[in-house]
């Protein structure tokens, strides 16, 4: 695919990108990935590296050109090339927790771009690490794409020269050309991600939006030891489930313990990259599943985890992923009101768990990775970002309505489940 077409237009926004863009007209959604990099990184050195990164991932050098009001027929919103560098904010003597929370108070304007910015916390001395916070508008990428950008930035700072990339297609275009396993393997109906495998559960009241007021969210962080991280992976396999499913069980168990809930609904983003061969793209390429877990006398930690694993397995079936993404394209909203209704219907949950998985051990200059940190302006939301790097699983929960003991309870439930 060519990088640019006439008038520096890159391509129209896809249906999902447009839905997110409409939602963000009133509800800013940007998210951050935090990387601690070995050694001293100057602002000049970071600026040069970010310029290189923009050539590797073209949507990092894009803004959004919105339709002109009153023009008929209305042209689509388009990604347009931005020649501007990624802005850098210096936050000397601060911490990544303070600055990542602050990033949630400053919306990223869609034009003229770019739709990403960086914060640099310089190393205090040559023996300590520099911290870089990359913050992305959600129209241009998801968590897995942002993690790819962070890893590539680390490689560039380690003197790697990466090839120029092409503008990635919209996920609907990828899926239209995806034919493998389109048909279900059985006569069962496709998994309904929102309904939770057609279970009879009490309906969750419709989500409500909180007016964006630039208030600073609360970040709650925790990290497992390397020993516990290994034990979690080993025990999850032995229990015929996944680490993601175990995280769902840990969150549900903690929420059961903290209140009167008999059901917990967990929104889990589902990465589509492996299904459509888009592993290295910085772009939007995901769906979502709503996992429903019930509090019963027999619902031990690993019973809940296996239940979550079964639901996630069905949600990840290729025909289900394709049907969900193309179904959204068929009903794509055209107004901000409709986008808000659709997003609230799809994402209202007790907690969201965005697990970016295990990073490839290719960039030795990265000490730690955290994130994603994100808010979506939904009342009472809890968004748990998870990354496993260098054998250590790290969690950060972002919220305006903290639940006392939530992150500590998730950590403790994982430890207990792996040692019992």
C-alpha cells in the first residue's frame, strides 16, 4: 500500500476507527505505555528516534481530516499526513505514575496531528534509567500496536535502523479478505461477546458517561515476583486455562469479596493480529468479549478461571472475530450520540482487563514496561493494564472511582491460587 495519495491523504478511517473518533468528540480517550530505558536519554536524542519511528509506523505521523459541515455528499473522515514531529514534554524529577495519570487530563487534538506524544523523565544519573511515556489517541492504534511502537522506539534508541512502513489498512478491510475458518465448526450459534455465551445473567444497568473535567485519575500498581509469574503460567497450563483467564478469575474473586456482587462482567479486548497476519502493525486491530463469572459455592479460583478460558476460547474463534468486526461495520454510527450509545453497550462492565501479553526479549535496553493506562470517561470504570516483561507480570489499574484493595486483592488472589 502506498504511503500517501493526493493532498497527503493516507486513507479513510475504517468503521471502527470512525466509531472511536465520533465517541471521542466529547469523551477523550488516549492511553499510555511506559518504558524505562537503560541509560541517559536526551531530548534531542529522543526527538531523532521519534522521527525515525514515524517513518516505521506511518499512522504516528497522521492527523484526522474531518468532513466539512454542509458539504453534500459528506466525504469520509480521513487520516492525513502530518509533517509535525511527535511533541516531547520534559518532566524532570517526577515519576511515571504521576505523569501517566497527568496524561489522561490532556486530550489529543485530531488535527493537524500527530496523534501521539511523548513524555521524558530524564535519568537522575548514568546508573539509573530514563523513563519515556508514549501516549496515543485511540483512533490510530490499540494496546498491542502501542506496545510494538514502544519496543521499536527502544530498538531505535539502541541504534537499530528499522525499515520504513506502509499505511496499515482498516481492520474491516483485513477481515473482508480473511477467509480461513469463516464457517463455524459446529451447528452451535456464534459466540455473542456482549451476551456472554447466551447465559441468563442479570442485565447490567446501562453505563453512564462522566463529563470530561480534566481531573487526574488514580493509578494503582502491582507487580508479581518472577517466581510467582512463572508459577502463574505453569499453574494456568496445568489447570487447562490461560494467564488471561486467571487474571479474570483473580479480578472476579476480588470483586466478589469487596461487595454484594453475585456476577462480575469483565470486558476483555481480543487481539486480531494473529488471525490476519498483522503482528507488527501500529493500528487498530481488535475486538472484545464480555466474560461473565458467577459467584457460587463451588466457584473456586480455578473453576472461575476455566470458565473464563472457555468463554475466551469461543470469543477468539476466527468466524466469531470476523462476524463481530464486520457486524460493527454494518451498523457503524454516524453521530457522536450514536457512537456513545454503541460504545456504552459494548463496553459497560465491572472491570476491563487489557493484557498485552509477554514481550519478546529482543530489546535489552528496556528495564520495565507498564500499561496501558487509560480512561474512557465511563462512570466507575476500572481499567486494568497488564504487561509481562523480562519474566515479571506488572499491573496498573486506572480509575476515577478507586475500589479499596482492588489491585492488592488481585495480586493476593493470584499468589494464593499459585501456592495452594
